[in-house]
């Protein structure tokens, strides 16, 4: 393969006349149109085969990253409630997928703030938000989860995050208030 091309190119260079013309019978070195077409065809086949896998991996990443972000933010709200001995609440919205904090200090500025998942690149939906039938979760001064009006200890809490056919569930432990991804 490579040795033949190298030898042919070497003969071509060695066999050229002093005036720059090639000697009769010398072959040229280079890439032919057939080489280009075959290379393009092979790259096209590789692209067609790998694109669905890449799309699936990207959707899996989005779901996992969004669920991890939600769990981390819920745990942060719980931590803030315990640290400041005050209540902190998180209200979720299905469309567009977002959640808003109240009584939770933002890392960069003071005041309540909202996380809009699609605006920051997650491209997911929240297909189920259920804190005993409510969409707001409250952490008391001990970091324990409550919901409803009047406030009652959380019996079960989960958020279903999905992208396409992939999904992850963020679950709130009823005893501790800790959020985890399943």
C-alpha cells in the first residue's frame, strides 16, 4: 500500500527531466476522484451509523444532568433551612419546566430565584410533580419536608424528569428530606 505509493512517487520525482517535465511512462502521485468518492462514502456511512447513538447518549445525559441538578438544588434548600433555622420552599412548574425557591439564598445574589431547566440547556420535561398531591415542597427549620395547607409532614414526594423515552425520578425521603435520583 504505502510502500508502493512511496516508491511510485519516488520514481516519478527521480525520473523527471531537468526542465520539470515528466519522463514518458511515469505515473503521477496523488488522490484520484475515486479515492475521494470512496472516502466520502465511508465517512457518510459512519455518520449514519453513529448519529442515533449520539442522539440517545445526549438525551440520557440531559435527563441525568437535569435530575441531578434538581436533587442537588432540593438538598441545597434543605441545607439552607437547617443552617438558617428558617423555612425554605421550592415550587415546581411543569410547563415550562422550572422551579422557584423562596427563603433560599442564591449563591451569587440575595433574594428568591427561579431555575428554568430548558433555558439553561437541559431540554427536558417534568411529567410528574407530586408532593402528596402538591407542587410545592417546604423544608422546616430542621430540614424536614412538609407540604400542603395546613402543613403536614410529607408522605411521599417525587419528580419525574424525561427527555424523549428516557426518564429519571427524583425522590424525596419522607424521614430526612434528602433528595436522590433513581
